C-alpha cells in the first residue's frame, strides 16, 4: 500500500490571478493595453500555460523581472522554470530557470523578441511522493496498543474553537467588478479586464475618494507629473473616457465629470 501526496493539480484562485497578472504586465510592457489574457491552462499538475488573444513582442529582461515580482506574492517563488514557446510550431523562443540553491540558469538577455504568437509556460518542482507501506509493520501494533490504553483512560473531549476567517483587505468590490488594488487587476465575473498602469492608478485615486470629487490637478500630478511627464487636462479626460469603457458592463458604476473641477466615482449601495 502506498499513499502519494499530490497538490496543486490546478492553480488555486490566488495563483491563477498572479499568473494572469504576469500575462497582463507582459502586454503592458509591450505597449498593448487592450488585448486579453486568456484563461490559464494546466498542462500537467506542475506546469501552467499563459496564453494571449493577440501577438506581442517582449524583452527577456522585462519578462524575468515581471515573473519574479509577481511570483513573490505566492509560495512558489524560489524554484521555477519559464519557457516562452511559439504558438504554431511549439518552438522554444526563450527559457530560463530559477533555483534557490544554485541560482538557476539564464541565457543571453537584452535582445527584444520580435512580435509573434507566444505562450508562456511556468513549471514548478513536483511535489515529493512518499510511500508509507513500510510503516504498516510498526503502525498496526502501535494502533492496537493505543486503542487499548484509550479505552482505559478516557478523557472528555476538548471544546472546539473556530478560527477567525481572514479578511481579503486587498480587494474592493465595485458593483459587478472586483479590483485588486496592490496588483492593479480588475475582474468582471471572473474575467480579467485589461487595465493599463495609468488606468489602475486613476481607479485607485477614485476609489480612495469615493463619492468625492478628485480634482484634475491631483490626477495629473499622481498619474503623470510624479514620473516627470508634463501633460494637459485633455490627457485626464481621455484617460477617464477609457476607464469608463472598462467599467461599462455594470451601468451602476459611474465616473461622473464635475465641470471645471474633476471626476467622481459613484458606486451602487449594497
């Protein structure tokens, strides 16, 4: 008799969101803020595939940095392998591995890969299997001895106390949408809504000042000027127009233009 421990046959919800966010960041760095990241697929119990709606180009250095930054939010960041494959011919375009003990292997970097249809496969180490059959020779007599002494010395059961359920403080519910503030991920009915980095910044500002006017000058400063970019108020209006489209699936979520002042986020009462 043997018992094999198999975990993570499919990514848990948090890991799936992190993997989708890797794809989302890769698209943003390729200056694509409109294409969708397709649902993550489990190739096997240890390898997961990130697919994309459209073709894109990528810089290996940027990909390495994005994957590392996102995987540090999971318990799988120390050992993994990343492979970028061409969609049709399944040829490996770029691959590397990270190992906590040896540092891993990284090929020549710095060369931007031309635009094409790619999938990103991320593999984690297989869970170790352990056979317990040899323990039966010891377990059976010990079990009988334990039952014998348990019957002789019965003790009342200890009261069961329930652990408090942790609160998911990272996410904000916006009508039918869910916004993860730390990652900038916006989800609608389980589907990723592709936000650009500037759209995510704007949404954070509106959420932190819900039902209050956020002045155009503050939006300009927080989104552009702190990065050394000078813009005009027209840039704010264009950005808000794009953000409205991202939230258009739920008409109860509104971004209102307050003439001469700025914008206000209005959410439905729950």
